[in-house]
């Protein structure tokens, strides 16, 4: 399991920068994953991302340290 660097930063009182993903695109997700954000949130509640999209998006995120 990868360390949760965002949680570690928050516990140390540091700020983090992230992005909210509401477009069901693994390609866009991969691009944002390589942009240097501390975290990415895949929003399945307020958009049109379904389970299959989310799996592909999580796979894209897992290729980086985001």
C-alpha cells in the first residue's frame, strides 16, 4: 500500500493542492495525475462518472504519486 502523503501533510499542518474530477475521461485524469497535484478527487456523486469510468480513472491515477 502506498503511503498517504496528503494525510501526512495535513497532520503536519501543511496545505495541499488538489483537483476535482467530474469528466469521465481516463486521458484527462492521467494528464492531471502528471500535473503535480497532491490529490485528485473522482466525483461520482455530482457528475456522470460511472463505476467503469472510475476504474479506468483510478488506474490512470495509480501510475503516478498523486
